[in-house]
C-alpha cells in the first residue's frame, strides 16, 4: 500500500512538474503562479460538477472527463493571456519573472477568495470511481487513484508525442536550443513562446482537476504542491522531461516510505536534505542531459 500511495503522489507531482518543466526547463521562466493555475483547474472541475448536478444530473457519470478537458482549455487560455500580457516582456530576466509571477499568484489567491469563497469545497466523484479494488483481504486499491495513474500515463504519452513526434514540437525544441537561428529559419518565436507557456499552464489545470479526486479545493490548494514541484524539476535536471518523471517517482516513493516511519513534516524535511546533498554533487540535476559546452 505504501508503494501504491507513492505512485499516487507521483501522479500528482508528475502532472504538476510536467507543466512546470516545460515553462521553467524549456523557456527559462520561473513561474511562481503555477500552483494557482492548478487551483484554477480544480475550481473549473468543481463548477463543472455543480453545473452537471444542477442541469444534467443524469450525466454525472461523464462529468469528470468533460471537467478535465475544460480545466485544460481554461488554464491554457489563461496562460496564453498571461504570457502575452506579462511574461513576454520579462524574458531573460529570471528575477523579474519570479517577482511578477509571485505577485500574480497572490492576486489570483485573493481573486479565488473573492469570487468563489475562502472555504474549501469538495468535488463529488462519479459512481464508477467510488470504492476500491480488493487485491487481498487487507490490501485495497482505491479506484480514483487507479484512474489518476492512468490519466498521468495518457498525458505523459500525449506530451511526448507532441514534443518529439510533431512539427510543432520540433519548433519548440529548436527555439529552446537556439532562438536566433530559429527565427532566421522562419519560425515565429514569439508565437512558440506563447503557446508553449499556455501548454504548461494547461497541464497545471489537468493536475488541478486530478487533485480534486484526492482532496477538497480551496484558494491556496496549489501552494501545497508548488515547492515540491520545483524540487522535482530541479532535482531531475532542467530541460529533461524524462528526468522530471524519474525525479517525481523517486521523491514520491521516498516520501511515502518515510511517512510510514516518520511524521509528514519530518518526511518532507528529510526529502529536502537528500535533495540538497544530491544537488551538491550533481548541481545540474540527477538526470541532467549531457551537453557539450
């Protein structure tokens, strides 16, 4: 069960870190509002469930897939607008992007409190996700966590195909490696930046939608994961998506195991100490790609 709990935590961390790795690793933007984008996806899921309960109660069985798609679309559009209205003026200024997005995160938190409510709200699960699969008389695997693992797998495959098997992914990787030459080759680097940031934001929205299956949604829900997500990206190695997944799995499993023997706070402290020690010996990340400099 501890191994499975670790895999469940890995699913959330991987979805969050995947979007952040694209924005931070590929674009060099430190987005402190990434957790609030996750919260926006969670609220989108909540209000989708309210809409289905109020007007289409007979279709509640399919509301979650619809909510996941809507969460992606809403956060994708919001991320695109943020990039066009704010981030594009701050490229190559990491400290400025950090402060600007931190301010944006505070504004979004207060906006959630004012628009929705400061209290946390639970999101109902469809009937087919309630209950658990009985493996042995003492081991049960919750169906919602199994769905979460499957969703993470599907999203990871989709992102891989987009980045490495599509023409658009080729443009993203070209701009990442050499912006000047990409522009000279006819690639609209400004449009690539906007859509790449929007993609990372959309993935945060999917992570927020997934989060509603594990806990209640509140204005500060994303803050519980933002630090862990940055640790995953840095520990795995910037610009290495495979390293991000391996890092998320490693940290999730170690944390789940330590929580069995220690308190939750001590488990997080132990993880942070281990990451600091690892980065001391490998400052570019444990799974950083080898490049010629």
